[in-house]
C-alpha cells in the first residue's frame, strides 16, 4: 500500500522573512545573517516581485567600486520567482526546482507569502520520507 505524496505545506518554512524592493543590499545581507537564511522574497506594496538570494548578494559585494549600502534589492533580485501553492505536491515542486535549478520556491496563498520551500527543506523532506517509508 502506497502513501499519498504530501503537499509542500508539510515541509515548507512558514512565515518567512521578506524584504522590500527598495531596501539596500547591505540591509538584505544583515537580515540574512541575523536570521541565518539564504533567500528573501522581495515585496513591493505587499506583492511578490522577486527573490534575492545569498549568492545574489555575494555577487554585488564582490564587485569593485560597488557599495552594497547604495544598491537596492530591486537591482540585484531575480524577478518572477518560482511560486507555488501550499497544496502543490512535494514531488512536483521538487522536480521543477531540480529541473530549473531553483534554490527555493515561494509559497503563496490568497496573494500572500505564507512560506518558502528551500533545498534544505527538501533534504528534510527526503530524510523524513526515507525514514517513514523505507523503515518498515
């Protein structure tokens, strides 16, 4: 007997930190360091407009003559991030992330960010599923 594939909501990080599009790269970097995270959904007027990752920030910080305190998140973010519903199935989201080489999926419900599903969340899901489905 096979078990149903769980929805992404079971493994996502709930209530993720977000950042405004007009904040600085320096502020984004400090936020990520403080909360020990690698992705921040970017909002403009409460709507998702992008995603900024730790690697985006490191790139800006590595550019000679560029001041991270003067560069806005909007200028370094990835526009049109991968967005899913909390009801989307884990296998579908994980497959899409692997195929497109996405580091995360923003989980939205009723046009609000309710979670984020990262590669670390995917590893947690994999470990749990292996334990519960193969250890019988």
